[in-house]
C-alpha cells in the first residue's frame, strides 16, 4: 500500500535534483570510508599516532581490521542506488561510538588531546551522516512531497480493541484532536459536516470545512474538505479485524494539497517530523488512548524542544 | 525538591527541581523513602547511553509512600507503602497481556527515537534517557509514577525498606536471568559478574534448583560474597583462563547455562582487551562484549545463554558460528519486573531469601554524586549503595 503510494507520486517528484545532491554527499562519505579504510590497512602506524592510540603491534593489527571494515562500509554506500540504510548505519555507529570514544579520553594509555581531536573529527563526519541519512530517508517514510498532489501518507497500526469501538471513536470527528497533534478542534456542524481548525503555526491557524464521503460502520470512513477551502485535505481510514483476535488493524490514508505549497508543507512538518512520521505518531497516540484511556506523557515529552527530563515549573 | 541529576559524563549533581505533578489520571506521586544506584546507572554515568540531556533526573530503583493519586487509580491510597518497578507498563497492550512489561507498546512517548535505533520501541523506563521516554527518575524526594494502577506493589509493614527495595529491579532481574536458563535438576550455571545483579542471579539459580553455580569476576570482595552469601564456586578471571577453568570444573562439557550479568562495559584484559579498546577509540564498536563472547564459547552444546547485562547498540566479533553450530539458545531482555514482584515478595515474606545482603553502603541523597564515583571504581569494597532522600 505504502509502496504503491510512493510509486504513484514518483514521476512528479520535484526534489529529484535535491536527491542527487544528497547522493553526492553519500558518495563523498562512502569515499571517506574507503580512504580511511585504506589508510588503516596500509599505514596503521600513522593512523594510530594520529588518533592518539598506544602504538603497539597489537593496536596496528587491530587498525588493519578496522580498515577492512571501513572499506566494506564505503563499498556498501557507493554500490547502493539509494544508500539511506547504509547511511543510517553510519550515523548509528557514529553516535554510539562517539559515546565510547569518551572512554578512550579517560584512559591513561591514550593521548587525550589526540583522541579529543579524533572525536571532533567524528562529530563533524556524523553531522554529515545525519544530514545525508535524513535527506535520503525523506520520502521513504510513506510521506513524500509532490508539487501537484501535495502530501500523501499511508500508515497502519494495530489496536487491541474491537473494530466497532475504534470505528465509533473515530467516527466522532471531535475526538480527532485528542490524538492528532496539529489539530486544535474539530466541530460537528451538521449531518456529515465538520469544521476543522489547526493549531497556530507561525501565528496562523488554518481552518476548513469537511464532509463525510464514505461511512460504512465498522469498516471504513472517508472525508474530504469542501470545495473552495484554503487547504485541500482528504482522508480515509479502514478498520479491519486483526488476525488472531488481536483487535483492529487501522489503515489510514491522508492527503493535503496546500494552496501555495508553503502552508501544507509546514502543516505536515509542524512538529518537526516528516509527514509520514507525523501520521505514525498520531496513530500511536490513538492506540495509547484506546488501549489505556490516556496518551502517555513524560516529564520531557509534555513540552516541545530538547530539555531535561524533570518536572516542569 | 532535591534530585540527583545527570549533567554530563562522570558529572552528577544534586539540584533543586520542581516537585512532580499528576499529569494523567492513572498517575500517582510517591514520596521516596529509599532508592538505589544500579549498574545500569553506570552506563549513563560513563556516557554510553545516547539521548541523555543535561539536568535529567536519574534513578530507577525506588520505593516510598503514596501521597497523591490520579482519578483512575483505584487500587492505591494515600499512605500506602509501595515498591515501584523500573519499566513503565500500561498493563493492557499486547506485550503487557503476555507478561512482557518491559516492552510495553504504550509507555514510551518518544518511541520514534527508539524505533530509529532498535527498529521497534521497548517500554519507557524511569530516569533512563529520552530514547526510553524522558521520565524523571527516582533519585529524588518525590516521583511521578505513570500507570500506578499496574506497576507499584504494596509491601507489608513488617518488612524493612532494605528487604523489599530490590523488588524494583535487581532481584527480579537476577531471578529472570536464572529463570531464562530453564534450570533442570543437576544443572551447573555459570554467572559472569558478581555485582548485585549477578549475585541475585546466583541466589535465584539455587532457588530454582541448580546443583552448582560458578561465579566469575575479579574483585576479591565480590567473589567472596558470591561464595559466602550464595554458595557459588568462584573463578577469578585475572588468575585463570575462564574457558579452561569452566571446562575443568564441568568434566569438559561446559556449564548447562551461562548468565551474562556484566553487559556492554565489561572489563577487558589482555589482547582481546586491546582489540576492543582500540576499536572503541576508532569508534567502530559501542560495547565491549567480552563476557558475552566468553559465555557463548563456554556454554555446553544445546545450552542456554541468558543475557541480563545491558547492551545499547552494536557489538563486534559475535561468535554466531558457535551459537548456530552448537544449538545454543540465547534469551535476553530488560526485566519484566511487574511479572515477578508478587511471587518474589512472597519468597521474601516466607524467609526464603533476603536480598538486602548485597548492601554495602547507605548514603544521603545529597551524597549521590560521591556514591556514583565510588561505585564506578568499586572503591571501599562497594557493591550496592542505598540512598535515603528523607
Ligand atoms: N536486564 C535488566 O533488566 C537489568 C537490570 C538491572 C541491571 N542490569 C545490568 O546488569 C549489569 C550488572 O549490573 P550490576 O548492578 O550488577 O553492576 P556492577 O557494575 O556492580 O557489576 C558488574 C560486575 O561485572 C564484573 N565484570 C566486569 N567485566 C567482567 C568480565 N569480563 N568478566 C566477568 N565479570 C566482569 C565487574 O567486576 C562487576 O563486579 C549491568 O549491565 C546492568 O546494566 C540489567
Ligand atoms: Zn537497575
Ligand atoms: Zn503495555
């Protein structure tokens, strides 16, 4: 389903040139791996000195091993048509390994200044890895941006409640803001009619009226914004009985076609996620609400932005 | 209130922070009477767990008195004395219904971060990074406990804090480590690590019917405690080759099951140590799986390797060939504490075990930073530190 959606929009993808830039960056990082790998294989003594490691025979042998590994990673990145997976592999490695480098810093055997320099280098490489991985992954998460059709997303979740119950909850559109984070309110304005209002983004709220276009209890609901709305939005959700009596498989498909592009794009990215991730998060909250009666909150998750995990003032 | 906060690697500080509030109907607020420093906290302290923020309140082993409950909490009342399990679990999702509380599907508000790193998200944990929920921990005067109708267990007055505190984590963890070995009469169980978790795994292995337990570590005081308090035989890995010694002790066959109670920061002597340390310096490996590699190689054909030591990311030179060709089973997990609290409380009440034997130090909450430094270096024969916030 998701794949189909992506394929459908693939032809009109406007960011093709941007993707080739990212792939260039990935290629660069691939060559970096190969360069480092070759250096480690061919000149382990110099690499050990550069990294501030004990220059023993053992260390050099070990470095040769890493060299072969870096070579493998580099070849992996270069030989993939869209190397997002390899790139995220690099990021994960960077991230965790940075933490470990910290411990080399505190070891007396190793030259701290040099290990610190190596750390700084890895931080820089990691920043590239992250950027590249993010960009390569964008549009792979079931939510791509296209000029003509806006944002289209398909996501699923399994909820341990019967389809009748999940359908009933969703069918009352005024419940949607309890799990769709970018919505401020949905008011029922008449038979099959509703008024939707987003949270303010950049000081502006977007509002539109929507009508129900399909309503088959307990299996399917579909809606779309009325003609002339500021934003063209449509969505459908299907409720299937999950195998093995495990509740309901909820399958959501949503489209946003922004007026000039800007509002819709920022709407979907309101919380810093790619659109597919946003819908996935909404469904996760729906699941939490249906299964536990509340949306999970932690001391750090109730406010936006990075801050310490401790009670708020 | 006062709380022990992670500021950065090897930097903990006790600070003034706001008191916790009820955020959801199923929350409770607990006034903490006892809390402990865990080996898992050392992974935070050493900077091995990503997504920590400066100022995060740590601590996941705690107990105390209920002082406030949300509207949805019917089973607890003000004044109840409770022990709180370290994984936060909803009790109603697929995982919870199968007793897999530490992989609850609903308790991690930052599940997307964990999905990026591990494919899927486990449960949220108290005081253990943003990746695992961003929940404030229990090294504090008070804590907010989500899903308080599922996790906390009431404890009877006649048992002291020290007798029941470890129901929050390490006793169930050690027990689960032994349970995963599926112990049969006559079995020999080897345990890497004589920290609190390893020691309680040894005790539990005997409770579950093991004939022999072999403990592996290098600190004499810890090996002594393993011998004297649990009845294990011991191997000091700095004096003997662990693999050869285990072979000799088991007639060449190897232990029936091996428990890794060390985790990703294993101490690594010798050549293999140089290998792992150099790899870390080159940022190509996140853990030093020294104990785990040994455990796999040592285990008898068809035996079980039970991994309760914590791993965070990626490890290298994992002897999969040994696992596959010799029909080994690997079992692992953060402990599903909620599953074990009741039966283990019963065992404590019946006098079958008193887990407080591992406590070596009692401190004020204010002294937590010194406690971390001491526990890290295993100074003053430190095995387990209990903090008293009030
Ligand atoms: N699975 C869970 O739910 C869970 C819960 C709590 C703790 N843990 C984990 O259990 C592990 C141990 O915790 P702890 O509180 O006992 O910590 P600890 O630091 O007190 O104990 C670890 C012990 O392992 C020993 N050790 C180090 N390298 C070794 C090696 N190569 N061979 C043999 N022994 C070695 C150390 O000397 C030390 O005594 C940690 O990784 C911790 O994160 C897991
Ligand atoms: Zn712990
Ligand atoms: Zn759950």
